């Protein structure tokens, strides 16, 4: 019988994040040697990577950091919420974020190619996914810059790491600007704007919304002479739903987000919002 205890099983599970039976089998094969068992788990996990390629990695976490007016946010995915709340997975997310910050990577390709402990980050993530026994992928990265950047992370469940993250940069660094930036970051997490300003909405999207509004109004039997005003009104409604600065502010819907920021003496320099799996 292999020379290990229940405490050894627990320690190796915490160390690797592997399942109970995988840990016991590895310890049996390694005759109780924890280091050898860890290597066995990793190697067997790597053999299963190809089999997992087609699986959906829709769980995971979002994490972010701000340094000297630069905000960086990453999303890393796994297959199940069981792994998403595993300390090894959370530690991996922090490692990916650290590399994103230190490397200055501006896109996913550059991030995955960045060096970590003498190898690429992509290779490290693959190895960690093998140990965890699930498909693990770094999905995306965002960087925003401004005089002040607020990072807001929201947990949709107390048992899971943050599932929603927002970076919001403003062009002023006063106390009022900082407070407004945080409030708007929280608002952004809840209301999921797609664009910063009307000018950021693609022309084809505007024309499509205008067409839909016109066709809907005609189908409702609205009088021809009223159509232009109705279409513009519905287009304004689209902007209020999709454009951050046009959205009614969560704390005071009588004011737009843009007005709240203006009264705080600032404006949005950029923002990013991630929700795990979306």
C-alpha cells in the first residue's frame, strides 16, 4: 500500500486543484511521493488537453489592476464553477494579470506570447489547465489610460471570484472626479453600455436602428407626417440604452451619465467592461 495519509491527499489537492480520485491514483503511482505525484497529474493532464479542445470554457473570473493612470483587466475562463473558485485557478488569474501589467501587452496575442519563468505565458496556462483537469483559456485583455482610472470588480455570487469587471478612465484627478469615476464604473457594471459616445456607434448600426424604427412605426399605422419625429425619438432611446454618456445615471435617472461627470469637472477618457462568458 502506498505510503501516504489523508492529510497528504488534502495537501496535494490544494496544491494542484486536481480531483480526489486523480490525486489518490497519482499518489499510488508515485508511492506517496508528493512531488512525483504532482508531475504525474501534470503529465496526464497534458495528455488530455487535445480531448478538451472542443469543450466550452464559459466559467472563470475577471480581475484588474491600476498603476499610474493605466488600468489593465483580463478575463480567464475554465469549464466549471468548481474550478473557477479553486485557489489554483484564482492564483493563475493573478499571474496572468501580473504578466499583462509588466509586459505592457496591448492585445491577447502579445499577452500569450509574453515571457513567464523562461517560457511563454500560453505554455504556462496550458500546464496549469492540465493540472486542473479542464480547458483553461485567457480570453481577453483591456487597457485604458487617463488622469484617473477606477477598477470595479463585481461578484455575482459570494462563492465565486468576480464575474464582472469595469475599467473607467477620466481626464481629471480631483476628489470629485475620482468619486464620479467610481460611481460611473459601478453603473457601467450594471447597465452594460456598448459605446462611450454617439460618435463611437458605427454608421451602419445607426442606419439599421433608424430603419427598424421606421418600419416599426409604419407597421403600427403611424401617420406619414409623424414618422421622422417618431424615428428620431426611438433612435434617441437606442442611444440612451447603448451609449454610456447618454444613459440615465443609476443613482439619479433624471441625469445622464455625461451630465454627472461634467458636474464633477471631468469626462470619460475610455472604458472597458467584461462579464465572464459574454
